[in-house]
C-alpha cells in the first residue's frame, strides 16, 4: 500500500494516537502521544523507537520545547517535562481537568497548555514553573501559537485571540464562522491568520487583522465528504498542519484522506491515497520535506472492529505543497 515515498513506523502506540510533532530543528525525530498512556520518540530515518515514557492516563497532546525536552499532558491532569537525553522526567504542574493541548511559543519562550477546566496556563520552561492561569469561556478544544499571539478554540464555537506578552485582557473575541463544533485550529506561519476545521467536513480560512478590507478575504469551504451509494457522507476534519515555507496546509479527516490546500488560490493541490482509518493528527517537519500522518480510529462509530493504528511518514515534494502561481 505504501510507495517508495512513504513508509510506516515500527512499534506504533497500542491505542489511539492523539498527536504527532516533529523536532523543531530536524525531521529525524518525531514525538507521538497516545491513549495507551505513552509518549514515544521515534528516530524517523532509522525507523526505530528511541524512547518511551508514561503518564497514568491517556496522553492527549505533546510538544517539543527544544530538541532534547518533550512536554506532555492528558487525562491524568498532569503536565510533564521529559529530558530525552537523560530519560529523566519532571512533573511541572497540573490542571483541574484533562489537558487537551500543549504548545511551545519560541518568541516569548513559554509553554502553553489548554484544558477542559476552561483555562489556559503558561509555563516558564527554564525553571520550569507556572507563569499564569487565564480563564476561557468554555472547555479548550484546540489552540495554536502565532508569533507572540495565541489563538484558542473552545466549546461553544468560540475563538479567542490573546497576546502572550500581555495576557491581562483578550485581544479579540470571535465566534467560529462554521456552524458546528470546532475540531482544530492552526496558525499560518506568516502570522496573518489561522485555519479552523469543524466536525462537519468544513474548513475556514480566517485573518487576524480586524480591518474590514482584510476581513473580506476570509472564506470557508467543504471538504472530507464522500458520496457512498449516492448519499453524501460528511466527516470531521480532525487535523491541520501548515507547510512552514509555502504557507500551504494539509488537512486530515475521519474519511481517511489527507488533502493539501493552497489557501491563496483557493485550490486543492493534491490528495493522497486513502489511509486505513481516520486521520487523527498531522505534522509537517520544519523544513517541509516530510509529513507525519497518524491513521488512528477515533471511535466515531463506537467500539467496532477497526484497522490498527499506524503512523505513516511521507516525503513530500514542491509539486504537492507549493502554491501554483496564478495565471495572468
């Protein structure tokens, strides 16, 4: 099933995959969190499991702080920092409910966590210690860092834009332009906006500048929908990952497909073959040469028999990821 430009990682997690993240400076290392309560570090070119550490509950997200430190959180409410060289771990702090999101902001040098306890917490990674707790209107489902700004997606289709240098007030309060529950938000690498996906086969391209002429550029589109026996099946769009160089992005849905989109020309650049089950998470490497694809059943149809969870590593080309210059 996999071609010469793609392979499957050995020793995948034993339960659902929640998140895949590449090391900030190399496509060699991939961090993977799972419902099997583990965080795993893979050496991608060697196709080997380098290290594994545990939480006491399902792990919902993980992130690199730097090439040698992983942070992770999940259903045990605990935020852990793990030294990937010495295999030592540090319990940094906790939330009052499961931790759904873990991200690093290099521009302000803080780790950010979002929780179902309706807060976002900032953490100083040097000490490491808590650097502030900030109430959100509802449970946090997704968040993304854009330069020194933080975009938070919560239950109730709310979107909040915060300034990480001044968390005293919310910079912008928005409502999702999509009618259904928000699943994923990712910021453009060029820091001008973000992409938001919903459980109902749609993606919105949004801009941060509130001026009317910029807001006119925003749009939404349908995707991850399949006609089966003449009935349109509509799938959640679970994952988004941006190509850091081209500002194009990949989406992954519960239909098992990965699409790459050119947001500037409003076109789909390509669609890969269908993966065995739902796409739970996606990550481009920093240099944009590699895409990690987590194919992992998300219990959309309850506990039925399903294909095994797997992580596919795909080499991508400019033809698949670069915007086409518009015809003049």
